[in-house]
C-alpha cells in the first residue's frame, strides 16, 4: 500500500521528516516541492511539503495521485477552532467544506458551486482507523484561502456551514481526491481559536515544531 501525505508548513513537515530519516528515506525535490519517501510497517509512505493554501495543497495531492499512484492521501497540520473544540485537540475530519467559494453576487448561496459540490466526505475506512487512536475527536472541517482571525467571519462560517474547525488546505485536497476517487482523510491539531488572538496562538505552537501530529500519524499508519 502507498500512502501520500500533504503537509503544508515547514514546521509541520520537520517532525515528519525526522521520522522518515529513521527509515532510510529518499529526499528529493519534485515539481518544485520537497518530498520524502520511505517504507514503514509494510507500507510505502510519500510526503510532500506542499506550501500553505488551497492551490499548493491541491497541486501536491494531484502530483501524489498522478506521479505515485497512491492508494490514499492524508493531510495534516494546524487549524483554528470554530466550535466545540479547544486548543490542543486533535481531530479527524468527517467532511471538508470549501467555505470561501463566493458567487453570492450572482445569486448563489455562499460556498455553492454551480453544477458541483463544495463539501467532500472523509473515507470511512480511514476515518474508522483514525478513531481507534486515543483522544482523537471527530470534526466538520472548513477550508479557505485565509488565515481565519476574524470573529464575524468565524461566526458566518459556523452558522452557514456548521463547521468545527477552519484551515487552509483540507477542502482543496479533498476535492482532488474526490475527483480522482482516492480515499482521503485529514488529521489536524487545534492551534488557536480563529479570532483576534489566532495569529499569536498559532505562532506559539507552530514555532515549536511539535512532534504531536507526527506521532498521531504514526499511530494512524498502524491502523490503516
């Protein structure tokens, strides 16, 4: 089995790279993005440091599917809490919503894509595997090309989409995997509360290059 990982930020990637270097990994730059591949627990793991945001994340997922023919894609990183979550929580996404798609000026509701969807479900087998990990919570994920630090926008997204967290990658990766019929799940750690304190709180966790998420991913690999 081949599992692809989309990791947006440098400080999220560093702990996973340290894990890979314990396993005779191959580090290369492909299509302009840092990548590492190695074998663990009988599976081939291929991770790409995508860069932040929907376009970067979507292209990384597409490369993993087209170039490596991965059997599943996992995205992980930090997120802001919107409802029902606290700083430090680890979540597995149940659905992934693109919140920032906006044709309201043309009479569409926020998020609505003509003749398409903006909401993508997690793969049930991957979700069930994730829920075997102690402490993991289920969450409805929201996504957009903005670092959410605005109380009014947070309220709008919560009321419109019923999301629990907000990030800048999951909906885009989920969209690519949906179109390619490749199983997907996102695992996220809550770093902030997506309001006027978000930037400082996010930086506090991100700058530490914590190993927490990588340890969760190690556990997930065991259950897949």
